[in-house]
């Protein structure tokens, strides 16, 4: 169907991959802890939109550029790293402005900002692009005449499983954050923790290798 083979295996692989902690997992938890459930949900949508972008790039073969060009890989990697560090620094210097998004007067603007940052942190991670370039083709039939269609279908399935797991993380992290914030000392720590987390993710991405 749709030029796809071993679909059950793909779905199982998606679930296992989503359960494996990574940059996206930590990003979602950080947002949920710092800004609450609404921000966490918006960040999940942003990150999974980034997944669809990577899917399209893999379908069109554009991700091959990152796989074959060390310079292109480095440019995207350092751009993503700097972006994560920038987000983290903003959390550290403005910890009091990171409250629950649903309680602010400019909800739409802040939610759009969180969404766009989620998209960019995912798209600017070249390792994710290389992963989709190598992972998705394993489930696309070599005889299919519709190369883009199976990629899109597989990407949407990954989007679905990833979104479900992301929402589980959001509700769990925001619930724990609310409980801990009731204690003033732990509340101050939780205001700083996401900033340190994002800076750490940026540094880790900066020193990561293609393989």
C-alpha cells in the first residue's frame, strides 16, 4: 500500500525511537517545566512539524546534501547549536517571564513563538535529517513509481506516534513542575533549569559528529 512494505515493523520502530530520550524529548520537557502544559503542547506541534519538513526533504533528496557535504552539515549544526544556546540564555536572563503561556495577555504571539522555535530546533539538527534520509527509505518499495507519497505517509505516521508520546511527556512534566513549584526553593530551581538544559543541548549538538 502506497509503495510501503513492512508497515507494522515501521510503526513499532517509530514507537521505540520516540521512547528513546533525545534532544526533542528534553526540549519538550524543558518547555513544559518552564512554561506549563500549553507551551509544552505547542512545542510538540512545532517539533513534529519539523519532522514533516525533514520527511519532505528526504523525499526530495535534499537531505543528501547534508550527507555528502561536510560544510553544509557543519553550517546547519552550528546554526542549530547557537539557536538552542540563545533560547537557553533567554530563559536564564528572564526567568520570571517564562510563566504559563495560557495566562498571558498575548497568548497568540507567545504560542506562535514557541511553535516556530520548536520547528527550527528540529529542522536545524542535521543529525535528524540524516536519520530520516537513512531510516525512511528502508520501508519504501523499490518498485514504487510514487517516490514522494510513501515518504509522506511514513512521515505522517512518525508524526502521529511522536505527537502522542510528546503529549505524554507534556502532561507528566507539567504535572511534576506544578507540584514542585509549590515549594519556593524548588520553584527557583525550576525557573533556571530549562535555560541550563537548552544551553547544554546546544553545546552537545555543537560537538556532535555526523556519525
